[in-house]
């Protein structure tokens, strides 16, 4: 088995996840089975309890593992579903070592960090490859080179290279800034970043040089001299208008063949045709579709972050590009919608995504009401579906105090409520990995919009929530026109709602965005975008 470690230097946010995904895709296109794995330096056991504003969305896998958003990039680029073996946080590693020590699995030895945690890292990496029967394992090391948090991951890399030098290589992503006051690309930060890597015993085999613009020959020559790499091993990685163009940029610089050569492998095939056609679609879009995403996980200080809903955003893009449209996505803070509902008039479709908590919830409900009453395509995802039920109860069933018990535990009309098993977990303060998580089967009702969009009678979709539709109110909703178009196989859990005589009004208890892929857009997003594209706005 072969291993490629990927690290980053100078600054965070360089795109290690995209680089890892791109390299995995290129190796797969060359005929090899690839498994990516993310090594995250934080001490959280998983990403489920972390603030999405600070860390980005929580990406849920089929097996219910709550992961870093980079796993979403891996799945989208590779077009395959991953499992818990593709993520290892430092917290989970420490937890595993401590549990083994408590079980006397180390035969009474003195357990230290460097030796035993490092061994656990190597074990996780090898297990990921073995269990997936991969030819190549691509390991993304979280954090930035030079930090103490990820030193154990780099030590694992060093030890694996020491033992099997022909099977382990390292790609380092670094940054060459262009200071505005100077106007010249500077390579010194990149040089220092490689030096930090050298200081822990690792010499990179390839450098992916990030910058605003492509590297020129002068910068490549300077990096080659100062890092000891051949010029051909320094790959220019300039800013792109789409992350999906990155694999093509790498391929055009022969990165695939360089990596294969260093691993002692030969290309088995060339299979990037579909990906190249997809990228061509991005550049050949003619029309525009204007979508508003109404949420609350956008603002942090003076900045607006979109990573909180990155899978939703990518799913919209996949669906729009598939139809030859350019998606114009606007992130609206739900508090602003409450202040001025007219802000929604310039959009052809409205999405209310998942989330938790009470802040600005009435703004989301107001946006849903506007979409329902004005025949604007609406797509509610998880919490968005639950709030659509609340809005329908208030506006159509005439239950003015209707609410979800997540927000108002004493509501007279709890149309959304918590399941008994979840209530027990909350009372015991069991928050981590305790929601309804992962892939659950969903039975689709014949003659509904979602059934026609899926083109089949049952599907499997990913969940992440505690609260559910309250079946006590089911008949009241159905009598007033709400269609229950998807349920759990036993019919007890409402999974999808929709309305007739509306361009598109659908809410899903699950997160369909987690299964959208560039080459295979999610059918519900395709239906939503298609409906939105037909709406005329001023």
C-alpha cells in the first residue's frame, strides 16, 4: 500500500482539503483505488459539538459519523461515500489510547504521548487503507506546519517514511503572497514553511504553491534551489474561480505522473473525461438563477462566512450547472428578513437550511410564509422543514401559538417535538453523537413531486437532528392540504412534506445536500433550481 501525506504551511485556509480531494481524484482517474483520511489536531472526539461559525459545517457520513467539512469535499470529488475510517481527530486518538491503557492492552507499560499516540495514528492510517482495500491512502494533516498541535501527525509521517521509504511521499501546500504595497510575489514565507517541515524530519516530495496568480519561472527556480526539489515538483496552484478546476490545473502540470513515479506506480488509465466536461459546463452557463439562503450561521465579527452551509451551496451549484445556469447565491441573515420582507422580492427561490436554536427564528418563518404565499420555490432542509411545518400550522391550520418544543417547550400546539429517547439524552447532558444520525431509509408516496424527481419508491438519506414531526397533528395537516410525501419505512416518522399547486414547496427532515455530487446532482436540488429558473422577477 502507498501513502501520500499532505500538509499546509504559512497560513490556514490554503485549501488542503481541496488539494487532497484533487489528488485523490487524479489517482482514481489513473486507475487506482484511493481512500482519503483527515487527521484533525483538535481534541474534540468529533466535529458534532463544534460551533459552525468557527469551524464550518458538520458533514455527516452514512454511518452517522460527524466530521469535518473536508470529508464533504472528498466525497464530492471522488463521487463515493466514506465512513468513520476516513476521519481521526486528536481527541479520538487520545481517547482510544486511554481506553486501551485502562483495559491493560499495553501490558502495564508506561504509556507516553509520542510513542503510543503516534502508533495509534499509524494504525488508523493503515486500517483505513486495509479496510477499504485501497491502493493509495491520501492523508490530510490538519493545521499549519510549525504548530505544536499537529506534531504527532508529522511524526507518524516521519516514522512511516523511515520504515518504508519507497511507499510514503509528502506533498506540502505553501503560500506565496503578493503584498499590495510591493506588487511582487514573495517566496520567503514558502521557503520558511518548508524549513519548518524539515525541522521535524520531513522533506517534501512535491510543493503545491498557492498564490493569487500562477507562479513564474523565477519563483519556481528560487523555490527549487531553496527547497532542494526539482522544478517539475513545484506545482503552481493559483486562485481559481471554481474549486472543481483545481484537478485539471494539477493534471496539466503532470502532477499525477510525478506522484505515481515517486510511488513506483504506473498509470493504468486516463479517465478525466466526465470531469473535464463538467468543468466546461461551468464556463458555458448562459442563464442565471437567483437563490436566497436564509440562515443565521453567517456572521462572525465584521465578516460573513459561508462554510457553515458549504454543502448546501455546492448542491445548488451542481444542480444549476447541470442545467446550464449560473447560480447567484445570496446569504441572508434571517434577522434582516424579519426587518424587511421586501428583501426577498429579488430572488427566484428560497432555501432555509438546517440549524439549531432560537436566534432570529421568526425571520426564517417569515421567509417561508413569503415563499408559500407568493409562489416562490421553497426548499426547507431539516430545521427548515420543521419551521415550514410551524408556519403552515400558524398560517393555514390557524394555530397561532404553534411551535417546535425546541424553542417553546410549553407551546399549546407542539407540531414539532422531541422523541422520548432524545429527551432522555438531553436530560443526561449527552450531546455528542446522540442525535438521529447517518443514513436512514425513506419511503416515497406515489404521485408526489418528490417521487417523480427521485424516480424510485425509496431512498436513503442522511440525518442530523433530535426533533421530529408530531404525528398527533398529522390528520389536521393532511386535511388542510399538506402532503406527506416521504416517511420512514414503518410510516411512523415524517421525512418529507410538499404542497400541491405551488411551483416547488418541499421540506425534508434529512439533509439531501450531503449526497449531492458534481457529476450527479441531487434530484431534489435539480427540481428546486429548475422551478426557480422559471420564476420572473423584476
